[in-house]
C-alpha cells in the first residue's frame, strides 16, 4: 500500500499543486521540532506557537485559493445566467443543450474544488495526529479549541465548506429549469428531489456529504459495520471490484450474520429455566449466554486470518460447528448435563464468522454499493437480535419423539440446528469463491490528477533540514520521514501483523472510543442477559412476556437509526451526539437501580428503553468517529479496526455475563444493583475520558 504523502501527491490537480497543504514540509518540521526539544534548543511553548503559525499559514493559503475559485465559479454562473435569460425570450433547442453542458462544466469544476478541499482536510487531520503523537497528544486539543470557534476561523472554511451551498443551488436550479418539463413549471424548491436528477449534481452532493460527514439512513447504518473506506477521495471507480462481486455470495454472508444473531439471542428468554432444569442456579444463565461470547473472542481472530485466503471454507466450517453446537445444546436436557449445555454454546461461539462477513463486504463488494452492503450487514444483525427472542416466545410446547424432549428449553437448539443445516446446503450450492487479488502495488490512478515534483513541494521551506538516513522513522500511518524522498517501503504501510502491533497504532482518541464501545456493549449485555431473571423475580413474567419485551427492544434499532441517521446526525456533530448519548446511557443505568420501595414495571421498562436506545445511538456515532481517528494501517489485514472493535465488544459481553453469574451467588435480590454498579462506573469513566479527548475528535 502506498504511503499517505505519496498518495496525496499523486491525486493532486496539477495546476493547483501550489495551493495544497505542504504535507512533506509539515512532516519534516514536526521531526525538526522533536529534535530541538530533545537537545534543549527550543522550549515546548515556542514549538507549539511556531508550529501553529506555520499551520495557520498553510490553512490561509488553502482558504484564500478556495475563495478565489468560488468567485470564479460565481462569475461563470452569472454569465450563464445572462445567457439563460436571453434564451427564455427566444428559445433555441441547440443553445439550450449547450447551456446545459456549460452548467455541467461548472459543476465538474466545483467537484474538482470539493476534492481539493477534502484532500486538504484529510491532510490537516493527519498532520495534527502526527504532531500529537510526537508531543503528547495535546496540540490538537489546543489548536482546535483556539481556532475552530473563533469568529474569523479559517479552519471552519476548510472543514465546513462555507459558500459551496449557494454555488450548488445555482447549478441545480438552472439545470432543473433547462430540463424538458412537459408543461410543468415546478422548481427545485417545490420538488427538492428534482435538484439531484442530473448525474453531476449527484456527484457534487455525494462529495459535499462526504466532506461534512452528512449522513442518510443507509450511510449512518453502514457506519455500524466499521468497514473503513479509502482515506483519500477517488474520483474514478475501481472497476476491478466488479470482477470479484457476486450478489448471491453477498446474500449468503448476510444470511450468516442474521442466523448467528438469532442463534445468540434465541436462548436469552429461557436460559435461566434451562439452567434450573439441569440443577444449576438461575443466574448460571450468565455463563450459558456468555459461553458463546467467550469462544468468539478467539474465533474472531482465526476467522479474520482465514479470510485472507478464503471466504467459502470458513463459512462452511462455521455452519458445521454451529450445527453441532446447537445439537449438543438441545441434547443437554435429556442427558441432564450442564457441561454438555456449555460445550454446545462454546461450539456456537467458535462458529462466529462475523469477521468473514465483514471482510467479504470490505474486499469484494464494489465501492458504489459498499455502504448499502454495510447497512445490510447491520440490518441483518439488528433483525436477528429482534427475531431471536421473538422466535423463542413462539416455541412454547412440550412433547417427546422417541427419547428426545422438545420443549421451550430445547427447541431453540433444534430449530437453529435445522436452520444451519439448510444454510449449509444453500452455501454449498450457491456460493462462489472470489478471485484473490494478485497485484500487490496497483498503479495509482492519474485521471483528473497530476504529479508534482519534490522541488515544487518544497517551495517556501526557509532552511534545509539536515537529516541523515539513520533518522528515518515510521509514523503511525506508515509514512517514513526522510530527507531525500517521500517514498516509503511497502512494508512500512502494511497492515498490522499482530494484536500487539495493532495496539501500538492506537492513539488516546482511539483507545477512548474502544472504551466507549466496551461500555455500551457491557451495559446492553447486562440488560439483556439478566432480563429473564430480573423480570421473573420482581414481576413473575412468563417466558413469552420476556420474549416479547426483548423483541420490542430489538425492533427499536432500525427506527432509531432512521431518526439519527437522517436528522440528528445532520444537525449536530458526531462528538456532540457521542457525549449526549453517553450521558443518556448513564441516566438509564441510574434509573434502573432498585433503591427503596417496590420495583415497578414502568420503572424497569422505561430505564431499559432509555439505556438500550441510547446505547444504539452511541454505537453508531462511536464507530463513525472510530473509523476517522483510527490509523489507515488498521483498514485491512487480519488485525483490522473491525476485529479490534469486535474483540472489545465481545470482551464486554464476556465480562458482563460473568458478572451476572458471580453476582448470583449473593442472591437474586441483590443481583440487579450489583450488576448495575460496574455499568455505572464504566459509563462515568468513559464520559470523563471523552471530555479529555473531545477536541481531538474533529
């Protein structure tokens, strides 16, 4: 994979090369300041002020050029407007067509300008991260706080695309007016969808949304999958992806995701009764439910590694192991063995192929539909989470065939075993193994972009930086800093090769986001796993009632994501939603405690709903921010960002289920408050950590 600095050069527009952020110069200045601090030539305060001044100059150069180009576009639009007015007086079909194309040309130039802004915004974020790594992760906090909210902020001009809306509106309105309306005089303001009928406007809207992180439902939902995209914008689609894509194979991956989530939650309403029937305490349900998560901690790693070589074989292995695991889970009742029950659930966890499902979407689905596929992955998970308890509520029967018992405890195992058998047959018949990528270093695309030479990039460098070849150093994104060249060794930008290597790439911001992910998964697992025990103890709910309650919670996932993805995320910054959601989760946990008097159904249901819904909102913005602050080296490979987040979430589930079982030794009366205590502490810790890293989430 090519280093970031080189990719930035390759994708620059040739005639604008002098107006991009001088990334190489800023990198060398970071290293020079580091050396000066080490030898005591400069104090820390002077370094911060000097680097801030340099960064201000870089941003001002970008912004002034941006304003100049916006003025040129506005001038062209004004002249086209005059031609448009003349044609309204004397219509001419050929001139109308020419005018439409002229407006499209302005749109294409605006698209180039948007790519220019996006590349500079990414470069600014990366240089801030690089400086933070060298100087203790405090510079971004200072710089963003002092610059972003200032009334004359030039930083906002880069990150908030100030002024583009008017240009986009002018192009959209005039292109819409020039279309054949067949007698209709409606404008884009009467029918907003009209404004995006032209492909150029569609491309502009997508670029603006990407620059400002504006979302719709599918985009927001897709972020939950943490399938990281290329960090730099690519104007031309990669056609190679189409050769590896097969719709039925994608559908089989989504079906695997759905069935696994059903398998996970189908036992939740009955796990306590099943434990009692085998002579164990009701709270042993924590171990029964958590056994699957324990195994998933290990299976995620080997499935992620296996997916480097194949997608078909790990999916076959997954379905076979899950089939056997569910058979053992069902047979445990007649064998009267809690050990068989736990072995069955462990096998189900060893069959977790979510890493394969995620990698297939990331590697084999074309970029143009990858976000929809990611949204499908998350939707399948959410639907499985709701269908699992609902299906358990329907399996309320009791009969025997030969010596095998079929009741509410064993039927989840038998039903899921049959489902995995059918899935295995479907997989064997329909799945097509995609061709593996053989090209290690693809030739970079040069359309609409020009190369620049090192000398031009160094314009403005006041004095040479005398760095020897021994001082080459690899940064967190794989770039190597050297005097003579921006080239980096191929292995320097390669994916992390171990958990330890991946961990070393984690900045404080990333660690806080993983802590938040751990917290929300812990809180959700406590709520869901102990729901049957708590509601039976306090309210004497039946299995069917518990199943309906859990299914209703699961069904809130998609509506909540529609609201947040389409509206809330476009009204507030992700970091604002993140902090507000954490506070709401904390409120939900506090309201769940049984302090004095009787514990009522309204209190439990209300607090559970607040906790669950807030955690769902939190998960979306948390993973969105995580994908932006995480090193690009964690985008691919075995030890990728998706694996790290999965491990954090799975570990949270293991700890939560273990907490339930351990708390059960103190009696069901104390179970609720004891299990909520750690949830509250972790939630408060994550809120405090968020405050410390708030300004680095920019």
